[in-house]
C-alpha cells in the first residue's frame, strides 16, 4: 500500500528532529557539567589556600578579621565532600560525608571504627581520581585535599542518560502509535475491500443460480448443470467468506480431519493432473473450535500457493496430527522453495513472488489463523529448489479432542 510521500517522510523526520534535540541537550548538559566541575575545583583551591594560611597563622595572618574570614571559607563548604590527609595518608579532616554512624557532638574528632573504615574506603577510591589538590604547608610538610563531586554535579552527570532514556521511551511510544495507526488503517482497508467484493459478487451469483434451473429445463446435460451448480455454490461460499472479514466468525467444535479433507478433495479436481495431492489424516478425530468456512479458505490458499510454486508438476502433502495441546496441519510441497528473506517477508501485506495479485493471500491466512482461531502459522522448512513446509498450530478443545498415540 503506497502512502503519500509527506506521510511516509513524517516518521523519519520526527526521529531526525528528536535525535537533533537529544544531541543538543547532551552537548549543553555536558558543557554545564564541565563548567560546574571547573567551579568546584576553584572552590576547593580556595579552600586549600585558606587551610594553608590558617596553619601558617603566625607568618601570614595579621588580624583576627582575616582569620575569621579564612575560617568562614572553611565552614561555608557544605556541599562538596572532602578529605584532608597528611603526607603519610592519615586522615586529618573530613567534611560533608554521609557517615554510617552519627558523630558524637561532645567529641566530634573521635570517629567510630565503622566511620573510619568508611572514610578509608572513600580515600582509597579518591586516590584514583584527579580530584586532588596538594597543599604545601611548609618545607617538608605537604597535605593532600581529596574531594568528591557535589550532589548537584553528580545529578548533572546522570541527567544526559535520563534524558536519552526519556527520549527513547517517547520515540518508542510515537513509533508504536504510528504502527498501530497504520495497522488499523490496513485493517479497515481489508475489511472494506472484502465487503465490497462480497457485495459485487452477490448480484452475478444470484443471477447464475436463477439460470441453472432454466438451463436444465432447456435440455442441457444434467451432469454439466450439476458441475456448474457446484461452482456457483462455491462462488457463493467465497462471497460469504469475504463478507465475514471484519466480523466475529461463528466458532464451532469441528473435526479437523473432515474440514481439511473437504478442502483437499475440492482442490484435487481443480489442479493439474501432473501434481499429486496427498492427504494424511489423523488416525483419531481431532476436534477444535473453528470456523470451517474460514479454515477451508486457509487451506485452499496454502494449496494454491504450493501449486503456483511447482510450475505445473510435483507433489503436495497435507498432514493432520495433534499433540497434547495443539492440532497440527502441515502443508508440504516440492516447489521452488524460499530464501531467508522471502521467509521473513512472506506474510507481509503486499508481498508476492508472483507478477500478478495483490499479495494479500498469506496475510489474510495469518490473520484468520492467529486472530480468529488463536493459533499460529509459520514456515518450518524451506530450501530453494527442494520445497517448502507450512505449519499451522491450533489450540485443541480439551473436552472433545483425542491426541494421536
């Protein structure tokens, strides 16, 4: 089905615009993270300078106001976790860490063993990071300031990933909505086309039915009229099938052997005599809830496709069997076979290996099997030049069915 170019272009345009927006936000948030990291290092450098000057008070500090200012710099850091160690690695000071145990307010310099272990693990990790500033206190006396990113910086670091995740979810929702809309439109088209086809067939079929008694009354050979009557009834059945598309079919317990066998018998007289059509039915009845007219349509489509794949000669085998939970129908042919790509695309609307036709046969077959009968259909085996096997699995009616031995 061909959509206008702007409509086909919309999903691609939307994805490109979304990727552009995401890329911009990633770049912008990355810039913010880098700028904030630079600012935090500058704050830590000021903190380190204030620490050095406080330790060297006798040499550099000339007034209490200056000392108070330096202490305020130390105290004002309430967001960046830091550790101050001497040159031997002993922790001298810690700030802004969420310690596992509360600190005794009467003796804040005394840390519990749990807190010491926690701070030591932090120190070991920070030694592997670039977040360190060396403080030259005096000749031979060096202290080391290790610091973590603030909570704000950590949040900004994960923000791009959260943004990407949100955008991916948003794009996925839009994609699924567009896909569902497209599928719904296809369904409406199929239903409308099917019902219109049934309506258009109704008038000539009714006319043919009226002509049959007249032909027999005019002396036309009885066997000829009988065969014509069979085909007219078949046309009526086909029109009825089309009219049922889009409506909930009437599902009834039926013997799968009988339904499939009837389809095989019908197709035997309508295919080339050079093609052998064999039916292998189950040795026991296999009962399932199904719509016999729709399942016959499925079988006729699969058999006809097998005939088309064999260029007028070969063999087709239809087998019915069952497992504990499912009824199995296998349709095998000795035709051209399919490539991997053809197997992936065979059930897609509009796909066909033939020069004529709309490519809707197997699409409708899958819809009948999956949506109406709750089963599944797939190609179990296909090799170019050897043949193809289609498999249909239908749920059994446990109250009625008997499993093959």
